[in-house]
């Protein structure tokens, strides 16, 4: 892994520069990175309390030495996001490298796994039909596996990946020690951003039940989830019941089927946008369905994505937070999982069958998703809009 001595610091500097540039390019009214740095400053001065998902804001203040000044907090936040991006790359690269080089390390394959790991930072939806509309949206109206403008979801990414990975390993082979790590990761997910935990708490128990029935392994593995559920209730109470300003209408979580959330302007186009957004994982699944239906990893990934969409379509917020779109973020994480798991499966297929027509078609389609992600990133820099 000698190349990583150079790749990691270079990638960190690139991501730091990218996030800091985006912070300055995207207008403040539409820039979550700008807002989250401002929240950290207000929490530091006591103007607002630390909320349930406090970790990002606390770390921003720690690494800006509690100055509560604009530039130090913005630099601190962008550095944290760069760290999370490098960590996500490292986890992706390691998984890819384990497939390409299971026993020995070849320089050329190291570069291939490195480039594929890097591609997972850019892979994006094919923006049809949203880009064909009058507004030419790349982001709005799609199921995207990557975003650049929301700091909490960006920082959450590697920890959601670890929770997904360790929980899947628990489905393959039970380990009591792994339960402890899963519990720690549940807590980290909750105090960063609970978006992925919404999905995890619904899907993981189902997978445990199918795998272990009502055996001892099921009951021991469900304990971290149950504790996490009560922690989620506590977080809900802190965010919605104790931190709302007394002079404003309180927000709440409500059941609101098919609410026209700002992320998706036209519900009638959702099936079309889903097909194009997830073209690569969908086509991979269709072409390999007979073997995938026997895979726990496929069902874990598939159910996670389905639940993430159902949460978005049926759960919303009322009050001042109604337009924030906070129940969309789990879709980003689970869409990314769909791409990554499909890519790993494709790499295994290529090792077995080589570059036959089917595998060439799939890797070409994946490349299109990556190129569009790079175009999307450049487009934000040019237009100042992530829409």
C-alpha cells in the first residue's frame, strides 16, 4: 500500500480545496456547509444549544479552538469533510483491492483499485428526465449517490459504510465482539446524522430474523438496535421538543404520504428518474438476477434502498423545518450502497469471466455515471448552484 502515502494527503488537499471553494461559490442561502459552520459558531457562543446530532458542530469548534470566528470554523469544517472523504475513499479502495488483489499487490492493480475507489466519490445519477426539463436540473428530481453541499451527510458517509459492512458480516457469521462495534457505530451514526439509522433499524432486524430465526444470535444481535432505538427517541425529543425557539412554531415528524418535497418536483416522474438514476445497479441486477436472489448482500442492499425511498415518500416534517428535505438524505447513502455493491460484484464477475460483452456493457455504463458526476461537480463550480 505504498502508493497511499502519496494518495491520501493529495486527496485530502484536493477535497479540502473543493469543499472550501464550494463554500464560497454556492450562495449562502442555499449552502448547507455555510449554514452548518454558522450553527457551530452559534453553539460555541451559547446562542443555540448543541442538538441531538451534535458531533459535527462540536468537532468544528474543537478544531477551530472554540474561536467562534467565521474563517477558523469554515476551515475546520472543510478539513473534517476532507478527512471523511479520504476515509470513505480508503474504505472503498480496500474493498476493491481485496477483490483485485486478494493475495498479492501489483502496482498496476493498485492504480486500478485506487481509481475505482476515487470514482465512488464522483459517481452520480443520469439526470433524465430532470435535465430535459426547462430548469435543467442535475440534482433535483433524482436519486443521487453523491452530494457536495451537505456537510453532515458527507461526514456521516464512512461511518454509515462501516455500520453497513459490520452488520452484513454479522449476518454471515455471528460474533459477540462485533455486536459491540455495531453498537458504537450506531451511536456515532446517531450523533452525526440519524438518516441511515432510519433505514438500518427497519432492515437489519429483518435480515437478522431471516438469518438466525429466534435463536440466541438473533436476540443478542438485536440488543444494540433496541438501545439505538431509545437513543433515537431521546434525540427526537432533544431536537423537536427542547431546542425549538419559544417564539416560533415547533417542528415535528409527521406521516404525510407523497408530499411534494422540493427534492422531487413531480411525483409522476419518480419511476423514470429512479430507472435512470440507478441505471448501472438496476441493469446489473437484471442481468444477474438468478444468482443475486440467493445473496444476502443483494437483499440487504435492495431492502435498504426500498426503505430509504419509502421513508422519503411517507415521512416528513412540519413547521419551520417542513421545506428542509431532511428525510431525503438516507436515499443518498443507500443509493451509494447500491452502486458500490454492484461494482464489487461486477469486479468479481470480470475476474471469473473476463471482459465479455455483458461485463463491458456494465463497466461502460458505470463509467458514464462517473463522468456525469465529474460534470456535475464542475457545473457547481461554474454555476454556483448544486441543483
